[in-house]
């Protein structure tokens, strides 16, 4: 890694996190009774997780993030629609989520799907007035905001086209 990349990569991560945080906050703010900082946090985390050195790696990370978030959001919303939050229930939902990922032949998405289950279920337990479906949808959309910001950052940032020896 050359000296320009040593500065570019941290700058991309910081810029992605900042923009995603602000957009996540703005996006979640109109929902009454919900803490917009949670939406901002989840958007920023997604941006950090997806920001990669190259465009090719970023696109691969983005697809992993979006599909994993969708699977985790659906599983946790289903659980919380029928049962209240409980740590053992969360563990069961994580198990089911990772099994679903394996069953549809995307086992590498299981970890990110499990993280989404945790976020949806814990945030749902903090704000019980928010319906499980809306909570899961918000978490998915916030994840998508952060993912989109990270992709745009890598695509638009000068010098992000590819790493030496890699196609972008």
C-alpha cells in the first residue's frame, strides 16, 4: 500500500460514515417515537462495513450487506410479530437466519444477516411502540443508505478505481 492509499482509505471510511450518519438521521427523524440516532448509527455502521479499497470489492461487499440485511430483517420481524423480545429468542432467530442463508446457498451472508437480527430485535425492545415490520424495514433501509453512500464514495473518490493488479 502506497502513502496515498494510507490516507485515502481512512478518509473514504470517515467520509462515508459521516454522510451515512447524517442521511440516516434525516431519514429516521420523521418517525414519531423513534430515536433517529439509532438510524444514523446503523447507516454509518453499514457504510464502514461496505467501504472497500477497490470498486470491485465494494460492489461485492454491498451485495453481501443488502441481501444479508434483508434476510435478517425479515427473520427478526417475523419473530417479533409473534413473540416478544428475549435473548434466547434472539439466539433462535439468529440460528434460523444463518440456516436460511445456508439453505439458499449464500452462507457468507449469514454473519451480516445475524447482525441485522440483533439490531432489529434490540432496537425493537427499546422502542416497543414501533411495529416489528416497520422497525425491520427501517433497519433495512438505513443499511441500504449506508451501503449506497459507501459505494458512491468509492466510485467517485479519485484513486479508488482499482488496486494495483486488480480489475475494478
